[in-house]
């Protein structure tokens, strides 16, 4: 991408009629924030990722060990940590990626995948239990009038 040079250092520069270029490529300082601005961003991203990892690890551990947990609380905490990470990454996008950050995000991704698998297993178990309970309630409250066995016997006769 090119930008118009607003203040040419030479009278011919920036004026195509005088033989100078109309556009000049942006300098490195225009493409990325100065080093002083980049410095505090990486630790902020690291802290945000660490917070999210800790929450995800706690929830995954609790689910694996069949601990009673408040899923809404964990969901709220993860949502807040993701929001914080997203906001931090918006400021970090113009800086570029570092190998350490790529590795850290890969680690977070793996932990999120493990957490997702545990949540899926947990939800499937809850679904099975709720189906069993609703079937038991339905059978206990039924007088048998509308059961399939009775209707099949009636059709055979």
C-alpha cells in the first residue's frame, strides 16, 4: 500500500510534473507502532491468555473429576476472559506475530479443544439422565391407556 507524501523533502519529490514520484511507500514506522508501544502489548496478551487458560483448565479438571460445578459461573468467566483477550489482540494486530505468541495460542487452542470435549461428554450424560428421568416420570404417571403395547394388542385382535 502506498501513501501520498504530504511534505516532500525535495522540491521535485511528490510532484510528477517535476519528475518526482506521486506516491512514496510507507516507512517501517508508519506500518507498525514504535517499539515502545509494542513492548507492553505482548505481556498484556500473555496475561490474557494465561487467565483464560487457567479458567479452562479449572473447568476441565472439575469435569474430568466429576466435581459439582456451576457451569454458568465458568461460562461467565470464560466469556469475560475471551472479551479481554479479544480487546488486547485488537491492539496487537498491527504489531505482527511472534513465535512465542503463536505457540501460546496453539496451547490455548489445545486446552479449549480438551475443554470442549469434556463439556460435550458432560452434556451428553445430562441428556441421557434427563431422558431417563422423563421416561420414568411418564411411565409412573401413565395408567397404560395410551401405551404402545395396548394399542398393538388391540390391533391384533
